[in-house]
C-alpha cells in the first residue's frame, strides 16, 4: 500500500485518448501562420492565418480573427472570419461577427447585427462515410440586417 514502488500493469500503459469535452484555446495576442489540425473543440481568441481542420466545433471569440480555410463539424463566429468555411452541421453567426467569403453548411443561424457578406451554399455537409463533401459555391447572400433564423439545407428563411 504505502511505500510500494512497484508499477502496476495499468500505470505503464500510455494514455492515447483525449478527455471527452476537451477544448483547445488560442488566446488573445497569439498569432499562428500555417495549418492547424485538431480532433476536439478549438476556441480562437487570437489570430490564425492559414488552414484549420477540426473534427469538432470551432469557436471564433469576439477578439478572434481567422483568415483562410476552415473545415469543421460545427462553428460559432463572434469575431472576424475571411475565407472559405466548410461546416458539416451548424454554423452560428453571432451579432458581433464579421464574415466575408464563401460558406458551405448544412444549417445556418445569423443573428441580427452580424456583418455577413458571403457566397453561401447549403447542402447536407457529410457523405455516408462521414467525410466532408466538396461543393461549388454559386449563390450570394447578404444578411446584415436580418433577424436570427435557423435555416436547414434547401430551405432559407430571411426576414428584414
């Protein structure tokens, strides 16, 4: 019991899994120029210039800035995003957000007050095997002064 220095078989096994609900954070004042890949949620309050691939949720906080391409399951944008955004499930654009570029998503929420200047295509974001589809972006949407509505693939609701 006490003073026993022998290791058990379980204590010698390497830990290979991440804790459920783990979140990565990029704090204000941090700048990353390059490619980021992660399996768990990522919160960005700093700056990313490059590509981001996340198997879970990406949150761009109020001070966060991302310029480049994001591929993720879900996204919440409160800060600034410019580039291409591929979201397989839900994109939530908050009132403080500034979004410019091309978006492909399954579901969309844009809150009143958000600057949302994008070409947006809404389709189911995942194929049968769970990989992200690649889509052609063709239509343009400007929802700068709309009230928040949840929009599912193929059914757009916008009220001014």
